[in-house]
């Protein structure tokens, strides 16, 4: 058994043989497609398993704490599928939407979804600020996750509009999470969020420590957000 599967247990996730095989297939597809399009600089087997797969599952304890039935999660800026795809494999009852603005990456996500026969995954080719303005998507999700998307002041405007009141935003951040989150304090409040906690998560034997910024959605996001035209990035709240 690989280190990844052992360490996943520390997050409360015991992967079945079928789920383990899905992760193996995911790895093979990632390496294969990475030769054609730029998905990741990390391709060595153990590094992918720990720095991508295990890291993605860092939010698993937060999902396990939830008693919501028929849970819906959106991964904003999904890229090569992290963290949304590993969470979908680990939690078959979780309905996952992978939102990605780059068409080549969406084609990869669609291919992985078909090859792994993941019925709980949908990939969407769209920009976050446009997709969040669609009535059927706005404040529709129980969870939003984002990893390597943007600094926190920008990230919260791209993500919180998707989260229903009572739902949770989980932002995957690094050592500067505290400072970034402090800079986003005003934006979090404007968008209807409230900081719950910043959780430090050790990733197996790696020296890396993942910080998860956990934000509760306590009020509806005002209709004017997210702003269009790149404003969340150029003029963060």
C-alpha cells in the first residue's frame, strides 16, 4: 500500500481497492496528458500522490463533519482537477462541479471523468465571475474549494457567491494564509462570509504544511458581486 493511502486514513478516509485503482488511473492520465498540455510540474509518482492527491484530501475532515445530505461542491479554477477530483473519488456521494476557464484543461477533466466513470463529477468551461451570475448556480453549493487560484482578497469574490447561506468556503493556502486572510477581511464581510478558522494540516511525511482557510457563509452575497471585467483581480475588495 502506498504512503498516500496510508496517510489518507489520518484524514478519516479509508480508500477501497476500487478507489485506489481510480487514483492510479488518474495518475497515469495526468502524466500522459501533461506531455501535451501544461497541467503540472509535479509528475513523479510519490510526489503526485502526496503533493496533489493527499493535499486535495486535506479538506476531508471538514466534509466528514457535515451532516448535509446530497452535498454539492464546486471547485473554482480546478486546473488539473485538484482538489475537486480527488474529493469526488473519495466521496462518491458528493456531487462535484469542476469549474475551469481554460478549454484544454476542461477537455482533460472530461476525459478523466469518462475514463474513471465518475457519475458524480461535472466539468464546466467558464469564468467564475460569469458562471456565478447564472441563477441556477448562484448560492447553489454547500461547499466551494479553491487551490492555487488567487490571493485571498480576489479568491473570496470568485468563490463566495457560489456558496449557499449555511455553506462553507475552503481555501487551500500556504504559510502566508494568516496575512492573506487578514487582507481579505473586508471582502469576506461584504460577500456574506465569516472566518471560522485557519487549519494547519500536515501532509504525511512531507515538510509542507497545508493551511485551510475555512469561511462560513452567513448572509447572501449582494447582487453586484462578483464584478466583471477582471475587477476582482485588479481592484480587490
